[in-house]
C-alpha cells in the first residue's frame, strides 16, 4: 500500500520544477526580446529597410550598396554595443549590490561613473593624453577604468567604517558631485574644439562605435563576465554574510577586492566608450530579481545581462527615434526607466523601516 505521507524533498520537487520552468520561460522571453530589439535597431532609422534586404546585406558584407554600408558601419555596431553595454552595466550593478548588500546602489549612484568621467575629461579636455600617445587607441578606456577604480575603493574604504546604508549612498552622491565639479572646471578651462567632443561624449550614446571597439567589448568584457559567472557560488555565500562565506573557504579580503575590481572594470569600460549611462546598473538587477524570483547569482548574472541588454537597446531605440532626426541623450531615457524603480525601492524600505 502506497503511503500518503510524502517526504519534504518530494513535496518540494514540484515547486522547484515549476520555478525552474518559470525561469526558463523568462530567459526565453528576454532572449527573444533582445533579438527583436536588435532587429528593430538595425532596421529602423532615417531610412527603413525591409528585413529581406538587410538579410542580403548581412550575407554579403562587401557589397557597395547603401544598405550594406549603413548596416555594417553604423547600425550593426551600434546595436551590438547597446546589447553589450547594457549587459555590462547591469552586471556591474549586481556585483555592487551583492558587495554592499543593498539594492539601492549602482555604479552611477556611488559615483563610479563620475570617477570614470572625470578621468576621461582629463584626457579629452587637456594635453595630458599627449604624454601617453603609445596608449592612444585605448587611452579613454584606461583612464575611465582608473577613475572607476579610484572612486570604488574610496567608497569601499568609507563603507568599512560606516555601516549605515543611507550614509553610504550620501557619500557616493557627494563623491559624484566632487567629480562633477572637477569636470566642470576642466570644461570651463578647455579649448572650444575639445569641449564639443567631450560634451557629445558626456551625453551618453552608443552611436559611432567602430568594430575595433566592439572587439574590445567582446573580448575584455566577455572575459570579465565569464570570470564573474564562475564566482556565482562564492557570491551566494557572500550574500549570507562574511562569516558564512569564510566558513565555506572564501578568502574574504581577496574576494572583496576582486568584486570591486570586476564591477569597476565593467562600468569603466562602458563609460569610456559610450559615456556615462545612468540607472541601468541600479535598476536592472532589481528588475531581474523580481522577474526570476530568486537571489541565486547563478540565475541572476545571465538574467541581469539579458535584462540590461533589453532595457538599454530599447532606450537607445527611443533616444534615436522619439524626436528624430534629433537624438536625445541616452541617460535621459534610461532615467525614465530607472528613477521609478529607485523611488519604489526607497518607499518599500521606508515602509518596512
């Protein structure tokens, strides 16, 4: 006679199966959305091409017609850059939220993007870059990463002494304001020719990407993402507390430095090439947690990548087409998505408090 009493593992199995199916469907939906948005970014523009013609141009990259030139030199690099940039910023924000155990932090809020901006302004607005001509193709990227590292470790050092999350957010905001003040002074003292290029960069945009920059994003950013995913289990342990993570064999001091290095590198890489893009790193990780219903980083890291790619691709499309032929600053569009999420988080935390 079969017993009517089932073990806890047997009772949990259907629920786990349903959760896994739900996450699989969310992954498939996000992947399809990213593909559809990429197609829309490639197809829609000042000149709209039918899909058949774009497919023909994609299969014949050496063709001399206008569709082939626009596809391979303008729209496709931009579409890929938007996908990669959104994925990197979302992952950077996720790492910082794990590190600080606070869902209301991100590379822009903590001043990391501002630190990257002030270092890029030193290169673009002064003659400092002339002394490092050997690094010329990648000088902005190197400068942005250094600026991101500097601000990150400053905020982390203060976080070691201050345990209040609100205080930490204020410190990050003040650091961002200080970096903004330095940038404003450099802009006021710079030559007009240099100011124009810097102001356009500072608005945030994925336009003008070249294939060599895409290669850097794919190779360097891809390697960073791969390393981050391999850290999923230690990140899960870190979420449960440093003592628990240490008992699982995690070297806490080294691991904290590694998290900050990886988060700053991803944010600096995107900021160097696309300019400062706000709210993606802050809002998208929370959106991913709500969508997948878990805090497991083995699910959240690829999930945040897809969610970030979708949000940034959509915002880039809106920035291009809303008031075409005028292109809007990308950060102004991402703010419409990110700001309501941040407000909702603050209200939720305030009600719990």
